C-alpha cells in the first residue's frame, strides 16, 4: 500500500501539471459534492472545510467496503502555491505511520484534475470538547496530551511540521474504555526535508498560515525559517487550554486587534501563566474546575508551580528556550505525573520550597471575616513589641542616673521576657483544625445574617444555607485556615521579630523556636527549618550549650533533619542533646524522655533494631513512671515499642499494644489527636502484616479522613495515611484506585516535604511496587533509580534500606530483560548484604539473592544461579509460610531455572526438578524467559 501511494504521489509531481491547472468542471462551481462519486468512493456528506480543502464522509465500494474520509481541493483554490501545498499534505501523510495520526489510505485526482486524499475516518470530538464533556481530571488530560506529543514527534522524525495544531485537528474517541487521540489535517504541513525553494512561496504576505491563537511568534512573523519548535509552541497552547479552558490569547482578543497588533501580541506580549489565568475569574474557575472533577482551589494549587513552568517553557517567545521537541515536552509531563523534578523548573531554592498556601479568592475573602480574632492576636503581638521597645529606649535615655537606669533596664528585660513567654504560648497554641471549624461556622452564620438583611424569606434562606453547607463540605477548611494563619499571624510575626528584637537575641531565639514548632505542627517543615537554625545558632552563642532552651533547640533541629531523611546530619545532634539532657535535666525529665525516644527512632532509621528497642523500652518505662499511662508521650512510646515487636514478627503482641494505645488515646486526648491517628497507622501496618488487608484498609480510610479533616491535605501525617492507603489498595490489586492516590501523594510529598523526606522515599517505592506488580517495568525504573541514589547519599550504600531499594531496582531490570545490568548492581551489593541483612533482615538477603539468581539465569550462568536461588528460597521460606506468595515466587524462579537448564542439557533430570518446583510455586507466573538470551559454554 505504501509503495502504491508513493507512486501515485510521484505521478502528480509533474511541474507542468502544476503550472497549467485544469479548468473547473461544472460540478465544481462552489457546490457541495455530497452524492457524487470520485473513483471508487461515493461522497455521502460533507464533514467540514479547511482553508484549502473540503472533507467528505465517503463510502468505498472496492476492493473492500468501508467508510473513509476524503479530502479534495476546494473550488477556486487553483493557484500553483495552493496546489503545491495540498500536494505537500498528501506526501506528508503518506510518510507517516503512527496510531495517533490519521492514516493515508489512497490518493489520486478527480476527472477534473483536482487532487484528493483518502484517509481513515476518524470519529471523535475535538480534544478540548472531549475533555470537558467527559470531565477528564488534570491527570487524565495530561495523559491524553502525551499521546499527541508522541504523534507530533513521529511526524517530526519524518521531516514534517504540522503548523496548525489546535483542538479541532486533534480528535478523541473512546476505544476499549480509554480515550485515544488522533491528529488530522496536515493541510499546511511543511516538508522540512524538502527544498527551501518549494516552501518559500507557500506563505503569502499578510496572510497567516495557521490559526492565530495557537501560532508561534516566528510563524506569526511570517518567517520561512520554521522548525519543529513551532509545533512545540502550539502544543504548549493546547496544554494551556486543556488546563485552563482558555488559550493564552483569546480568539476575540486577537481578531479585534488587527493584523499588525495581532503579530505584536503573539511576538512580544507575555500571557498570564495558567494558574494566574484560572484565578482571574472566580465564576469561570468554578465551571472549569467542575469539568476537571476537582475544586476551584485545588485546581489552582495543582496547576500552580510545575504545570505553570512546563506550559510557559513550551510557549516561550524565544524558541531557543522552549523544549527542543515534543518528546522533551512529553518527558517533562511524565516526570510531573510520577512526582519527579521537572526540567522546566526555574533555578534556585524556590523550586524546592513547598507552595503551602492554597490560594482562592472566595476562601480568603470569607477567611478574613472569620479570622478577626487571629488578626487581633497579630496586632497585639506588634503592639506589645512596640511598647517594650519604647520602654527600653526610655530606660537607655536616662544615662545620668546609673542606678535607676540599671533598675529600669532589669525591669524592662523582665517585662520583655514575659512578653516573649506570652507570645510564644500564643503562637504554639495555634490550631488550624479548630480555626477551620470556626471559619466554617462563622461564614455560615454571616451568610444567614446577610440573607436575612436582604429580606430573603426564611424558607428560602434555609435552602440557600443548606446549598452553601453542601458546597462548603468539599472545601478543606483546615487548609484554608492554615493559609490564613500563615499569612496573618506567622509571617507578620517573623517580620516583627526581625524589626523589633535585633538587640534582644534571647527573645528573638525564643520566638523563632516557637514559630518553628508551629510550622512543624501544621506541616510546613520548609518554613520551620530556617527558624530552627536561627534559634539554635543564637542560643548556642548567647545562652551556652547546656541551657535548657538551647537543649530544646538542639532537639528540634535534630528532629527536623531526621524526619527530612537527613540522617547523617541529624545523628550528632540527637546524640549530643541526649547526653546533655541526661546530665543537665536528669534521667526522668520529660524532655529527656523525648530525646530517648528520638534516639530510638534514629536507630530504627539506621537499621539497628536491637539498639532501637533498647531506647524505646527505656523511654516507655520512664514515661509510665513519670507521666502516667494517659500522657501523649507515654502513648507514643507504647506505639514505638509495638513497632519494634511487629518488625520482629511478634504480630499478636504488637496488635494488642496498639489497640490498647489507640483506645487510651481516644479516651485521654482530644478527638482526632495526632497520637490517635498515628496509633491507627501503626495498627493498620500490623494488621496488614497479619494478612488482613481488608481490615487494614478500613483503619487507613478512617485515619486518612481524620488527618485530612484536622491536619489538611499536605501535612506529613496526611501524606503518610493516604500513601499507606494507596499501598494497601495496591496490595489488594485494586490498582485503578491505588495508582492515582499514590502518584498524588508522591508528588505532594516531594513538593511539600522535600526530595529526601522519608515519606517521599516510601511513596516512591510504593509507586514503583505498584508498577512492578503490573509489569510496567519501564515506568518503574526511573523512580526506583532516583530513590536508590537518594538513599545512598542519605544513609549510605550498606544500609539495609539502601540494599532493599537496590533489590527492587534489580527486579525491575530483570523484568526489562536487562540481566547484565541487574547482575552488576547486585554483585557489588551481595558481600555487603551478607553482613548487613542479618537477623530480622535476613529475608531481604533472600530477596536480593533471588533477583541475583534470576539475572544469572537470564545470562545462562545456571550453576551460579542455582546456588543463589536455593539460598534465597531457604531464607524466604524461613521467614514466610510455604504458601506465601513470596515463597512461591522463589519456587517459581527455581522451576524456571531448571526448565531453562533442561533446554541446553536435556536428559540430565532438570525437567523433573523443574516440575517439582513448579508444583510448589502453584499459580505464580514465570520470572524469566525459559530460554535465556545467552548461554555460557561451561553450562552446555
């Protein structure tokens, strides 16, 4: 077919034909050709008109019966240039073969000499209309958009630029339950590989070739030096529209501008970024968000940042600053979807700081009303600071009265200490969840008052209030309140400290310490870190290392580094503060107990389970004696000990302790206290380890709802709870529900908590595990590789967690058939693993040897593989039951080994061994190809 089409195209390449076009026949005088016949094609109806041709639904009668799309040059469009352009389209289409591009089926000329092209009949809606009609989420739109990038990239590899990419040229239809996009109408495509002379005369003066809203600056300028990046620009505009419902410059805006002004706008004026465009119209935002199955503020927050950067890079005025290709654009979107850093990110620290505040004009307007009391607190802070400063200055002016000056100075210092203590107490009592409740109640009450004042009848008032309550239930009031607290209390407090307490370092440090505590409590750790550093530096310098205040700052600094995964930096601080607290405060001081538990957690992260349990039990014993059973620190200590028991395989005992801790938390603490939520998370993990996945799911859904309600979307505990829920669903093979949760939480954790945070690491592995379970190894590899490199830097190459991560990557490489890469990775790690993965981690040595064995089977080194796989099976079987899926997976790997060995050494009994091991494996699938790609001579 391809040779036939190319021959037909060559037949109409005659320059003489183009120089003397055939006159129009009677059938061409502007009439609709529906009902007529062209060759074997009956034209049933006109589907549409482009700038140069009309498209018809046609029915082919021979050699096969089918419906097709037939495009024929429009009457009157008979210039040499236009005929050349139409001919160029046919040649362009014939070159391409891609599932997302409409295929050329035939080509020829009519009896009157007009060229036509027959293409696949693409049934579907323009991509923007389809996405809105089907309410595709942002993720769904991005995944669909990647299909388009792939198609355009294919065209570019054939030397073809589309030059008119827009929604009407990208049609989408559902196929097997999935949306599939196809590009049509390469009517103004330029054959890059063709000569410049053939293309130069195809762009007429003051006539746009393309659609202005989607046109690149160089194309709008009329430049003949167009390259593939003009399509990248159009793709960027299309992505802008898919995200916001609008193009960067609207059609009305450009049409009203006139030719020269239109050129200027496209070439010189920077449009608003997508998130700014979304926020510019609240009425439109509500509609746009609903078409993306999300809330207005969440849509703004989703688009703000990385998606803004991706779109704006694609539509850069300077094409040198755009993505080099559609595949580059698609790759950055894939990075965004998998929670990886995007190359479009602007340089500097701003990219690593989480955008905590989810701005929305309605919420902020309502929140300002409800936050009057909080604003008064901020004003009181500034007023008290001002009073203290004035009194301090007055004391300094009384220089001639030395004694009185000294007394006044002491008095003012005492007063400032009281101010500091009072304000610190106010700051640490900030509670976003409670503020969110008050915000909701206050807005509802004020709405009722406003309706009553407007004379709305009571029944109608109640109906409107109920409608509001229903809508408001979709808003995370805790997040709204947290944003408001940060902007109206915490940020002004930092500014006030800078301005008012330059000469009072102790007070400066106290307030910075309190603010860091609050930022950590509400989940804004990036904001907490610089304040914690500042407080610690001042206190070490002014108060000394053994002052209780300094000890608190050392403890907080170590904790923040620890939870961010910076264990090497955290370790000396955690050890230092515990030694100093034991000596200065005493063994059973509350702060000493906190540091004992922190030391246990450090040992947990470093993989020293024995020392971890020793510190946790010491902390629990001291907490019970000193604080009592119902104290939050005691309850947390119980959970920590239970966590160790679970890791040691004492599931029943761990579950008993955790249920007791959860019940005590619910009785002794406020509803939905973080200690209670944490107990639920630990309990769910324990129940999961017992194989009761459905029970664990119930606990995780409860914990997730509590965390969302009281802590907000991006709090570390919310991320942990929802991430664990996604992992649980994945374990139950509920992949369709699990994947969006895990990807969302992985992306949120990277942005909110940082690349090296422990939550981020765990979520990265959860996403990789989900992909591995579905044999989507190519997607899993970059995630697992990134996580492995970060673990190596954070905790070292010999840490058990690093080795476990390397094993996961090796499993992926084996799944991709890259056996040599997998062998090289694990051969280096095996000697280290034999000393690191012992005792309770011995099963992970088994997993490592399993993947090493699979790799060596794939390479044909059967003797080495046999040793590795048998040892792996023994280690896994010792930790798991024979019927456990991991044990059976090891059995299957051994069965596959002997099956492959039997191929090269038949009659050696390997077939019987393979059958015996396959029987043990049961229904678990094969792990490697039966016939490996390469076989070593020694094994033949």
